[in-house]
């Protein structure tokens, strides 16, 4: 797995895409901006994500002129991380299925746009020993929810994250964007129900 700096350098060197670097963002301000509709949420931005913010990683975008499409990713700033989590990630209190089983997405923190109503999210309930979080592709219409009372996944298949960490996610995005022909799944980003554990790429 490549380090964050290596992925960013590969994005910089590619002539196939446009990379936007911004002023470094404060990870602590991003933490304060994320407020679920009910309950509490505690998270510490993982070291690799802090590194990306400090290096100014913001937008990586590639235009496919033949299809008229733009592919890429966009890391949220303070304003956008607040609105994306409020509008697309966190369920309001009282969302129930299966005879009143309450659901929650308070374990998720969306950090990047994935297209349409989809968001790339940290699962902050499962920090690793190195402070990294698993990452999920979360769509508003098919939320990666847990049962509020038990913390169990509502959909047991969600026990396998899309990516094991931010560096793995960034490496896959980088490999996809810099490939001579991007993988077909890139054009489907924004659709509900997508999973990525078998779509991971290496540089």
C-alpha cells in the first residue's frame, strides 16, 4: 500500500487529470463541524488523512471527452463536511425497519464526495491500532446503517469495508484516475448499492 505522499505525487505527475491543491485545512475544525441529528459522535481524523489535508489535497478530476464525463474526488472543507454529513450521511432519530428496529449512521463521517447522493465515509466506530479507520461508500438511498440498540450492521454484508484505510482508498482513486483507461466502475459512482472491496487498485 502506497503512502499518501506517494499517491499525491502520482496525481501531480499525471498529465491525464487536473489536481487542485488548497491551503492546508484544520482537521480539528472539521471534527467540530460534524454533528449528527441525535446522540453523540466522537472521532479523531486519522494520521494519513491529516497528512493529506496538510499537503493541501483537495480535488482530483479527469475529463473523459468521449463520454462528456468528469471523474474524480473532492475532499470536503469545513462547510461541506457539515452539510454532506447532515444531508446525506446521518439518519434522523427514529428511522426504523423491521417492526421498529431503530437504525443509526452515527458511526460514519463523510469526508469526500463520491458523486450524486453518495459520500466516502470513515467508519469511526472501528479505529485500527494505527489510528486509521475503515472506509465505506455510503449512498443516501442505501445507507450503511447499524442497528441502534446493538451496533450490529443492519446489512451483515457491510461488515467488510470497501477500503481498509484512507491510504488504500487514495491509492485506488489515484490508480483509477491515472490509468490509460479508467475502470468502468468510476463512471457509476453516485449510484446506490456499490461496493469496492473487490475493486481495490494498486499503483
